[in-house]
C-alpha cells in the first residue's frame, strides 16, 4: 500500500522536474508600445530647453525652463506563466522637467493613469486628460472655456484649475493655473497675494 509519504515524495519530485524543465517554456513576452497620448502633447507642447516667461501686473518677471522632455519608447516585457504569476503590465510615461516646472503622465494597460502638473512648489494631480483639459483632479476644481481671451490673447480652448483648499494653496503658494491647448501653462495666480502672472 502506497503511503501518504511516498505519494508526497512523488508529487514533489514531479513538481521539481516541471519547474526545472519550464524555464523559457514558462515565460511569455509582451510587446509594449511607446508613449503616444496625443491629448497630452496638445495641452503641453513643450520642447527641450524651452523658456517661458511670465509677467506680473506690477511688471515683475518669472522664468521657467523645460530642461528635459522625455517619453518612454516601445519595449518588450517578459513574465512568468507559473502558478502564482500575473500577466505582464505595459507601462508608458512622459515627463517634462526643469526649473520650477514638472509635468508627468504615467499609464498602464490596467487603465491606471496618473498626471501631475507642478508649477514651482504647487502640484495639481489628475487622473486623465481629454479634449477639454485635465480630468479627475485632486484637491482642486476646473472650468473650461472656448474662444476665451486671457491677458489680451484669444485662445481656442483654455482650462482654469483652482484649489478650493486655502491650506493647500498656502502650502504651494499658487491658487490657480491657466492652461491653453497648444500652448501649455499660460498663467497662474499666487496665494495669498492673489496676483495673476501671465505669459509674455
């Protein structure tokens, strides 16, 4: 009569053979695409080294520089097909970083998306971007305008993003940002001075 101990030994032996022979046969490769969200580049069309100057009502000047603009390229992701393994997830991202500006977009094929727009010390997190601007905003609200004149310039589509939390505004020093499709950030309002700086 075969004892439980012998049956267990045979099972372990067969399992070890399977694991040893698996190696390459138990892996799969997934081709992941490059970052290609067209809406993001329409709203934030910055180029590497681009300088943007803002002017206050009193004539003060503030300069931000997009030192680097990067985006993920296509790649191959390899994952195990073992018992407890999970399918590979393709992640794509882009990033604009520089002096007093940081904008990033991270997404994967599980539909998780994260956008951060940071100007100076103030960040405005969002979960997606559409034809009318950022959506799923955290700590702030927004309003979109069409055919709107800001600081003497007419913009086809403009989004005003403003915080409703004074403590949040005080912490970052900015209460509102103005973003125009095809132009990027075109202005911001400081806090608590509530002084609006606009792009020159």
